[in-house]
C-alpha cells in the first residue's frame, strides 16, 4: 500500500451528474478541483437510471404517438417494438457502460479524476482506495463535497429475497434480453416506468403494489390514469398486495413469489422498486463526527449541518432534498457558487431565492413520469398544500377537450390540475397527465417557481392549437 498526500482546493466525492456539475462550477471559479469516482464517471443517472430507462421508454411513446392518429396508425398496424433494436439503442445511450466520453469531458473541463473508493479521513481530508488496494490521501484547501448518491433498498423482512437475486434499477435498465415474465414490486416512479417499458418490449408483467394506488406522492388522478394506461397495455396491476416470500430454486430458473393471501405467482425475474437509501455507510462520516449510513442533513446552501468550519457540503440524492438529476445539478450550481463565494470572502445570499439557496427544492421539484400517459408535476399537490396550511383551491380540466390535444391524438385522454393559493393569488402546484405533457412542464415550473401573479399569467398567451391552451381554462378557473 502506498500513500501520497496531494492538495487541491476542492475535492468532490462521486462523479454522478451532481458531482460533475459541482466540479464544473468550482473549476469555473478558478479552484483546482479533483473528483473521486469508485465506478463509472456519469453515475447512476447515465448508466442505470435516467438515460437507459428513458431510452427504453421513448420508443414506447413514439409507437403510441403513431397509433394515436388515423393515417400513421395504419402505417404501423399491429407491429410491436423491435426489442433488439430498442436494447441496442439503449446500449448506445450508456456507451456500452463505458465512461471514456465522460472522462474526456472531465479532462477538457479541467477537472482532475482519481478513481477509487473515497472516504473522509478527517477535516478537509479524503483517502482514496484504488482497486489494487493502493491508497492516496487528498487534502482540500477549501471544501469537500459529498455527491455519493443513493442505492436501491430491498425490504429486509421477505424470506428468500436476497438469494433470489432480484432485479434492482441496475438490471431493470441494463438487462441484455427481455424476460418472458416480469414481476415488479412497487408502484412508485421506477416501478411504473419499468413495468411500462418491459411490457412494451414483450414481457408478461405483473405490478404488485402494497397500497391502493400508484404514484402516491402525486395527485391521485395521476396514479389512476397511469394504472388505466398500464392495464390497457396488458400489465396486470394489483393493489393491496404484499409479497411475503420469494424463492428461486438453486439461485437460477424461475422465481416463485408468495403473496399475502397465500397465492403463488411465478416469474422469470422480479424487480424490486421499493425505495432508495443514501450511499453513506462507508464514506468515513464517523471521522467527522457524523453517523454513517444516513441521509446528510444540509442547509439551503448545501453545507452539511453538524460539522464545524463550513468545509463539508453534500448535494444530490445523498441529501434527500429531491432525488432527481435536475435537482441534484441545481444543488450543484448552488453549492459551487457557495464555495466560490466563501473562498473569495464574499458574503452569501441565503435568503429564499438567493444565489446561495437551493430554494426550488422546497417549492416542489418538477418531475416527469414517462409512462403512457405521461405525468408532469411541479410544486404542491392539493393534499400537500392543505397539510402546509395554505388556503387553496384547485382547478381541473379535461385535457382531451383542448383543440391541440385532439389534434395530438384521436382519442386523447388526460387531465390537468393547478393548485391556486387564494391569499397570494399565485399557483403553488400543477399536475398534467396525458400523452406529450412532459414538454408542457416547464411552463408550469416557471409559473410556480416564478410565483407569477395570476393576473399577469393571464397575459401569457398559449399558441393555438397546442395542448398548452389548457392554461387558458385553468387560469380562467383560478380568476373566476
Ligand atoms: C430507474 C431510475 C430512473 C430514473 N430516472 C430519472 C429521470 O428520468 N430523471 C431524473 O431527474 N431522475 C431520475 N432518476 C433519479 C436519478 O438517477 C438520481 O436523482 C441521480 O442519479 C442522482 O445523481 P447523484 O449525482 O446525486 O448520484 P448518482 O448518480 O448516484 O452518482 C453518485 C456517484 O458517486 C459514486 N460514489 C458513491 N460512493 C462513492 C465513494 N465512496 N467513492 C467514490 N465514488 C463514490 C457512485 O459510484 C456514483 O457514480 C432515476 C432513478 C432511477 C433509479
């Protein structure tokens, strides 16, 4: 084992989208920055989450769009997706799980890379253990930023689960072939997206959900419409279903699931999409007085709470503010600006919406669920607004009744809701469900985050004939 000490201005632990963006910002501020990565530069997002999952789902949407209108419907007929072509395109998005391109980007950006498992070893100090067991010691003049992301969680209490080699997001996004039968456990975003993707690729899919609906953090109608879409696609969606035991004989062959009522179900693979945990168990938190294994508590500038000296930051999934790539990258920009300001002795602006406050995390992060129909939501749901004590009203509208939507699809089904703050007369939430709504989301985000007064928003005229015209009906409802 060798050990050398190297000094940088900033050390970033984890080269997912968040870590890359922190490093980009600190290098741009003239700070010598090193990024430490244990696996692939680009992180979970590039190889086992956002990119491959959306590469699997985009052909599903393209085929649905072609089927939605007479003329192109006849052109595609009853054709199914070409699974081999879809998987090959997915592989191209992950560059065959090779990070050369992202490593080149680091180099071109002026970010240094150290490969290996990083651990905090004390104040402003990180040790990195390489695959060959050698160790390097890095010290930071200014900051260490933890961007180690999250990992899937399997329930501890299900007998046989670990030995059955269940799929997690990694296999669900990276599988080289289509399983004949896939059981998906969990009705959150990952569960519904992966059920939709593999069903369209030809698997027989059963979706097992403990609760009584899908997408529990969204407006209830979103889960209802997505369940309807999955059932129309042939997914067997079951609510109120608990998996009590899992068995895969000899660790290979089909997997048998026992359900709460004693029913048995057989599948070729079982995907557990039942939540995420922080990757903090083995990053040396105990060396800086923090408890290993937990989410890292930060203030709005992404400075870790409970550590003196304002040198330790955490951004992205690992701080649990919003487990989304775009929010991690947003926090990265805030953390980068904070580090730059502190190193230059400039005061921080941590007031709400200040340059050093990730306020948008708390306003409700925008999120798209890429199923058929799509779900696009930002801000608070009605339930969350009421829980926050706001005096609100909701305005709902049938998206299918909008001219642009009827042009989009002959039998367009969808719904939109805004949550209107009656006291401040601004929107605090929006949820759109229907084909093609993902690209409408940013208009809602601008309205919610910008806190645009409703009487001003009224003058933002949506183009005819687009689905965006739903805004007119929604705003009329708020003003009336
Ligand atoms: C199936 C799926 C689909 C998703 N789809 C979307 C989507 O469409 N849009 C969206 O916004 N979000 C999506 N997400 C969420 C998104 O993937 C995460 O929010 C995002 O990856 C978080 O980025 P991050 O940089 O914080 O962490 P990660 O992407 O997890 O990166 C963390 C990096 O740190 C490295 N690391 C960890 N520990 C160490 C250590 N000790 N030393 C060195 N390196 C270390 C890891 O190897 C990894 O490369 C999806 C998630 C899943 C599971």
